[in-house]
C-alpha cells in the first residue's frame, strides 16, 4: 500500500505559525492568529468563532464573535485548515 501523505518537517500547521488561519472543526469554525502548535492543541490569539461565513468573496465573516482570551483548539477536532480571510 502506498503512503499518500508524508510527514514533512515544517509543513502543515507549523508552516502557518504567525498567520491568521481558519480551522474547520467537527462542530465550529475558528479563526485567529496561530501562535502555538503541539501534538494535542493549537493556540490562537485574536480568536473568533464563526457562526456564518457569508460569501467567501467578502473580506469579513458574516457572523463571527470575538473570544475573550487566547483560545486553544484540540487538533483531533480539526477537519481542515488554511488561510481564508
């Protein structure tokens, strides 16, 4: 069986440190500046929870509430991630 995805050091979430990322998780969408990554959690500053994305062509989320502090998200709950807005 071929291995389709290889672990490459410095790729994935680690490569996005310092960037504003969007995380699609099992239930919610989170966005914020990625400042920490380990095997279990990631840490976001200036974090928001997105309830309604609106059009991806827009520069702002339709409905996104700021979270009160730095925010930690369990990596096991992340379905996909990247830089959107």
